């Protein structure tokens, strides 16, 4: 599970990084260049466009953080379930071991009693 979780996190990191680079280049390409950029600056449209692009970048960053958090939450949930199963199995094993120990003790006591009874029978036969 640890290796799978690590692989999942690495794959997600790579996907998010690739997507971030793609989106950043797309946003950068949407900014005007040359005389058009000069005109946008003079008319005030450049500032509005820049603010819109910065807002998009923040939204993308929050989306990526949320996606990462969902993966973390899912992996933590899997790990907690596994830990619960481990504890449950350890408890069951402990109970089974205690039962086996009690049974072995009872068998040991039974064998001792059988030996005593057989010894008494033998003595009774010898006395007759």
C-alpha cells in the first residue's frame, strides 16, 4: 500500500505540474504583445486582463490543492481502515491464543487426573 500511495502521489504531482505549466503558458499567451499591449495599457484593459489572469491562476492553484487534499484524505482513510483491521486481527489472535492456552491447561490437568486415577486403580489391584 505504501508503494502504491507513493506512486499515486508522484503521478498526481507530475500531472498537476504539467497542467500548471500548460495553463501558465496559455494565460501568458493570452496577454497582448507589441503595439496591442501598448494600446491595452493606455486604455486600462491590460490591468483588467492581468487581474483576470491572476484570479484564474489563484483558482487553478486552489483547485490543485483541493485535488491533492482529496488524494491525501483518501489515502489516510485507506491507511486508517488497514490499521483498524490490523488491530482487530491482533485482538482476535490474542483471544485465540488465550483460548488455546486454557485448553492446553485443561488437557494437562485432565492428563494429571487420569494418571492419578490409573495409579489408584493399579494400587487397588495390587492390594487385592
